[in-house]
C-alpha cells in the first residue's frame, strides 16, 4: 500500500497590485458618454457634468464589482442628477431676475405717480405757468432716479413734461 500523501495547505493566491491606470478603467465608457451628452455647454457646466458622470460611474463600478452595465448606468445617473440640479438653479435664477425686473418696474411707476401727484399739489400747475406762442402749457416735473446704463452712472435729476392746459 502506498504511503498517504502529506497534507499540504491550499495554494495561496497572490493578489495583483493595482496599477496606476486601473482607476481609469471604469471611465472608459462613461467619460466619453458624458462628454458627448454635455454637448456645447459652457466650460463650468461641462466640467460639472463630466465630474458627476465620472463619480457616478466610479461608485457604480465599485458597488457592482466591475459590471460594465451598472458602471454605465451609474455614469448616466450622475450626469442626469447634475443636469437636474443645474436646471433647477437656472430656473431659480430666472425667477429671481423676473422678480427683480417687476419690482424695478413697479418702483419706477410709483416714482412717476408720486412726481405727478406732487406737481399737482405745487404751484407749477397754476394757470399762469408757461405761455408759448402756440398756446398755454404746464410743466409737470418728474423725478428721474439715479441709474446705471452700460456702466455709466447717471445721477438723480428732475425732468419736465409740457402738458397743454387748453
């Protein structure tokens, strides 16, 4: 009878050390996809979309143990989340701009109304206001607030509107 074989421990599998380019593997598909989906957007938006897609793909790659379909889905999900957040921010900025425009327009109308009311209370609307060769006119003062046009600051001033009194 042959002698029994000695009991040997199972062979140890050595794990390969990661190379420097291994972290780029999950990005092979999602990164070009994110760049393609980003299109011709501004540079900060493109950078954020690309970063979000890359983060989503890396997270999905690690969570799915390297499954390429889940990696691509994670990249797409990251891109869609970043795009949705940016669209929400753009919508909020447009609403704030519209609100500021409406407030400015209302303030301008109120100042014009107040100027007309003040002019009616003053002596400038008396019948002896201003006589011109073609008839009688009354001057109504309008207070024009300080404003900025193309970077040029125009100081507050009073403008007069001539109104016929007959």
